[in-house]
C-alpha cells in the first residue's frame, strides 16, 4: 500500500510539473504553479521559510520522500530505471555499494560556494529541478509543440479552432546542448545503476540525505526474519541495502518502498525507528505495479506541418532581425537588479517556457550561463503581461502587478542613426513613436532649420520603460534603428 501511494503521487507530480514546462497557454500555472514553488532549492532561494521548513520536517519524519515523489528529476530516473529493467528482463539487477561520501560532499561544498559567490552557471548545472526544467523546456517542449502544430493543421482542414499553431524555435544553442548532455548522462546512469546521480552528484540529495539519517519513520530490517536471500538488495535502485549485515544507508535511501514489496519473508517494514520490529501479516505482492502512465509522456511522437518562413503579403521574404550588441542585458520587471537576479535564478527555464511574447531566452554569458535575459527580435515585453513573475519559483522575479510593471524601467531605448529608414531610404516611418506604450518617443525634423526634412525619433529616457516595442516593430533590417539597453538597477517612475 505504501508503495502504491508513493507511485500515485510521484506520477502526479512528475506529470503536472512536466506539463508546466510544456503548456504554452499558461493555463496550468493558475492551478498547479505551486508544485514548482515547493521544489527545495527554488524555495530556499526565494526565502520561502514555510516551504523549506515543511520539506525539512517531512524528511525528518519519513526520510527522502521528496526525492522519490516531489523532485521531477528523481522520478525521471526511476522511470528510466524501470524501463531498463523491462528491457533487460532482469527484475533484480542492482547490488549494494558503499557510499561515495567524499564525492558527494565535495560537490555539495562546490555548490554552496558557487551559490554564495553568485556563480549562477555552476548552480544551474547542479540543481536537480533546474536540470529537469531545461530538459523539459529544450527537448520535450519542441516535440510537444510539433504535435500541437500537427493537430492544428488537421483541425484547420476540419474548420475547427480547437488547436492553434505555435512557433517552435531554438532559444539558445548552448543551453540546448547542455540539456541534451544532461539528458544523455542521466539516462546512462539511471539505465545502468538507478539512483547514481541522486546519491553522488545532486546537492539537494546530499542535504536531505544527511537529514534523513535522523528520520523518525524509516525502512528497517528484522534480522530474525531475514533469510539473506538478497532480493531487497538486488531490487534497491539506491544501492543502499547491505543484506549481509542487515543494514540500510539511510542517507541514500529515497523511501521508494520497493524493498518492502520485494521481501518474501516480511523482514522489511516501514516503521518508527524507536520501536523494535513487530510481526505482521504478510503484505500482498504488488511488485508488478509499473510506471506505464508516466512513461507515456516520453513516448510522444510528432508529425507536424513544417514551420514556414514569414512572408510579407505572400510576396517578399522578411529578413530576420539580429541581436544588437547590448552593453547591459535586459532583465524582466520584478527582477529588481542584475545582482538580485543572478543570486536567485536557478536557470530552470520555466519563465522562458511560459513567455507568450518570446522575449526571454537563456543567456550565453559564462557567469550567467542559461539564466534568462530579454531580447526583442521576435516580440516585445507587453506592459500588461506578468507571466514570468507569476511562475518564478525562486524569487528571482518578484510578483508584480500590471500597474507596477508599467511604471518599472528595465532599460531605455537608444537610437542608431545609420539604420533609421527615413535617413537611409528617404521615406517616412515613425513606427517606434506610434507603438510606444508610454509615449516616450517623439518624431522631430532631422534638420531643425528645415521643418519638412525627414523626421527622426527622439527618446525621452525619463518616460521609457524599456519594453522593446520600438525595437521589435522597427522595419530596419537586420539591425533595428532603435534598440534597448538594460539597467543594472531597475527604476520606478
């Protein structure tokens, strides 16, 4: 029964958290966004004391249940391990191995130093929730988008609007490659040895593993009943059961309850560690329960309509814009400052996944690798949109109202004379001034002595909020004639 309950909640958490990264409509976040905010590291960085204390108390009560139920990366490894067992047709394939404590705590120490020093790239590489977020956002989300576009194409033929086409694009090549490498490494480790990553590399697993040594309720072995058949050891994907000495390494045990189901002699029970083992009726054999529902998420295949190049009226191909060379990166409203954002962001990519305007993408800077920043080649940051702030679980982007966002300066527009259409082509434009939501751009005569001369934009930096509407809607190609420079400290007007 305990294993069945654990499996049910694990599948629920894994499915919903995965969908949070795939759902481009943002609908699920209103109901299940809290599942991202109870992840250990994001809650810690957000100074969400209530959640952190809850997870600590949960671990002190029942061990590392967090790792086998709440953490999506842990459940993902269980799915891969289960698939490996099915593929090899070997149910009992693990062996006991001593803990690599030196490696575990060295990685944890490196992680803490990087966290304190604000080296976000190291934190992002090691954080388990962030690692899974990048896998879901960079590998699973494109497949999900292509399937959606295929359904949209079919629905169009049936005159239905049940689905609509979305753009599938590569947001960052370095981040994609890191996500792919992480995905491959995790699959290899989980396929061969189950929970190797959790018990050697994962810093959250090391912290919770230390706390779980003192858990009140935990799996125990009754030496009097044990027949030393070794089934529990060969079924333990954490390699933490030493059946010869009737001992369990509780720092590595993730409370999956597989050993309880496996034992045929009722020698293993989950009970209060302060009590002596008691005889109980033999539980039903449920060891053939599976992760079939969860693995269905990984088996999705995509048939899609190819992404078509944007064209102007079906005639002229619109040249793609290039990213300007910004001196200061642009961060979303609610980030407060570059320092605050760098110290709190775990690069989980959740904000990138839900951004409806396609302005957020992972940074390629070494110190802030994979942490999101803004650019306006594909859209602009609409003043009425606060989705990134609504979903951020780590407190890197504080919740912000629409009114506050409209009054927050995240950057200012800069005019580039050599690219401006009225001067290069001799035609009227004014797109930047016409679409500026704050009225911060005014068109004036390029020659003050000649009122009829081509009009050029003048930016009022006191009113500009850095939304990027001017940059995005500027017709100049490949570089806009006006672009946004970010602020290291956000201002409120």
